[in-house]
């Protein structure tokens, strides 16, 4: 029986971070200064949200292009510093939710990256260059999709309004070292247990950095206002934001023990809850409060972040007590059985869930994963191929289909799917790892080395990535086109490493970037 690691979150402690360690900016979720302010005018949900024009002092020092380039660097460092989940289904969900919000109300052209951090604390953060992340603890705490969307909309507003970039303008100059120093201090406050690595080298700069990056009351007012407008534009219930704030306020009143210093200075107040509720009430229309996809994502996050044997015991106790269980309860139970090495029982449980348009995708993928765990890839292939026809280009389906094809002795077919999927900017690094495995089984060692280099690069491990690219170039029988592509990637990584060695220089350009 093959052991399938359903909880495909990467443990940052197992992978060293190269160079300067960076963290994203912690937004005010628990205890944040989501300040009160002027009411937003009622915008039509079908129209692009008109964001207020406040001038752009940020562009004096950090242009939108530079911010995007900085975001690319921060993304790799965040992955290296935090346990960013690569679970295909959860990654799909967070990306889809974030994209729905940005597509409904933004027209700035900013490219966003949405991450799920495998951490049970209630938290979220944003960073320059369109990076927005939420913890699994926040996903598990939210009671409806509109509540989760409210947090993400607030973070998106911080990025879109360039609040972080404006703080750099106040700093007077922008270079890579300054940017990393500012963000490193925030990581230490937001995730005290994270490996802060070489960020300690920047401690002399970090003290002033946190004060420069702290969101002002006006920033929070604007993020609340714009975020609620994004919710309404995306047809989410705008009351989701105040509802979650109310829950956080109640949570903070009951909490005991130490609170991170940064959070302790930014309490969630009842006046803020009241103000956001009044602002949300100005929007009328038909809004979605919740969805089955959210409930299944929440159930999956629970199943992957909890000991499976504990979940199995809890579920079976509820059965003995005669307590009714719904489809998501059985889904959690089934995932726990698969993780505990009982895929056959998992499939039996999954087959008891009624097939509806809201449940079928989640159940079919779980059954396929159980077959893969049981060492039966042929049984997983047909349903996965059908799903791929219904939902083309969905990363989670491509991932499991490619895994099934590889395990079934068809690695070349798997590569056909993975080659296309990994060309997409910002794709899940788990696809690169699977591509490396498929290429190795297909006796294409240069592609396997190249894919692993892409994987290491996604986590800022440029030294390890360079080693893999050199191995790829040294491989016999490598085709000329692949050699040119891999050399270009190597040159780009050398440029990035030199940038780490000269941290005082201005941000690099895209000239060395290569698309496969």
C-alpha cells in the first residue's frame, strides 16, 4: 500500500532559507486597527469598484513595477520561512476566492498571489506585490464564506491602495535590503515561532522598520471601506466583515496568555464592529453568505491539520451516541481514514455521501486519492479524466491525474499535463515536484533536474536550484531547446544570488526571467 500524504503542507523547518529572510506584512486580523471612518457610497455589485484617488507618493520611491518585482522575491522568502500549504484542493480554493474578489472590483492590473499558511492561529497578512495570505486557523474560525472573504477583501485593499508602498516612500529610499529589513521585524511579531534565520542580521534596522510599516488609522479606515465594497461587488454578503470582527472581539475577551506585542497594540473595538456593520448595511441586493465549497474546504483544512486517529475516534463516538452527521462530517472522517492507512474504508464512507453538484467534485477527488493511497492508480484514472474534461486547467485535478498516470506507468502522459500546468505564473510548487518525479520515471533526467530547480527556486533556495540546473546541463542527450531554456534559468538565478550578495542595490529587472 502506498502512503499518500494528503496533508501536503511543506515544513519550513526542513528547508533552509537562503540569504535575507523576509516575511510579509501582518495585517490587523486579531486586534487589528480596522478603524472606523466615513461611509462608502453604494456601488452596484456588477460594476468595477471605483477606488478613491489619494495621489500616489509611494510611486516616488517604489513604482508599481518595482513593487511587483519585490513581491516576486518576497513570495519565495515567505514560502521558505512559513509552512505554506501546497495541498492542491485548498490551494485551488484560496486562489479562486481571492480571484473572485479582485476580478469583481479591481482594475489596477496588479497580479495577486493568495497563500494558505498551515498554522492553527487566527491570522492573515499582506505584503507588497499582491501577496495575501491567511492561516488555516482563520479558515477554521470563519463560520461562513462571506466572513473569510471579508478578511481577504480587507487585505486586498491594503495591497491595492499601496499602503505598504506608501510607507516605503516615508523611508526615503528603497532597495532590497531596506525592504527585507522592514518585513523581517513583522514576521518575528506575527509568527514568533518561525525560523527567522538571517533576519537577525538586520536587527539594527528592524526597530524603526516596524514603526514605518504600521498601518495608520486612515489606512485601516480605507481598507475597511474598500474591502466591504469588494465584498458587495463580488456578490458576497458585506455583513461578513463585521460578523467576523464580532467573533474576534468575543474571542479576544475570552483569551488568556501572552499576546504578540504587535497585536496587543491594535485591539478590535466594539465601535469598529458597529461602524463596519453600518457601512455594510448601505449595500442592498442579493448576496451569497456561504457556499458548499467553503464548507468542504474548511472540512479539508480540519482533516489535514488534526491527528487522523483522533478524528476517527471522535466521529465514531458521535455515531455511537446517535448524533446525526452531515456530508462534511463524513468527508472529514473519510480523509482521516485515508491518512491513517485505511483507504478501502474511506471509499466506503465517501460512497455514502449523496452525489449533488455541490458535493461531487470533492467526493470524487477524495475517492481518487484513496485509490492512489491503496496503490490502485488505474481505478483513479477514469474519474480523474472525466473531471479534467469538466473542469479543464484546475490545478488539483491535474495534480492527481498526473500522479495517477505516473503511478500507472504512463509518465510521458503525466508530463503532457504537468508541462502545461507549470507554465502558468504562480502555480503550485507541488506541481514542479510531481513533474520531477514523472520526468525521472520517463528517463528524462534533465527535465527532472530542471523541475526540482523550479521547486527549490519557489522557496528561495537558489543555491540548491543552481546545483540542479548544472546537473541538468551536464546530462547527456539533452535536447538543444531544453539546453537554451535551462541556461537562461541558470543565468537568472546567478543574477538573483548576486543581488543577495549586494543587498544595498536597487531592485532587479525582469530581463533575466524565463518562461518555459
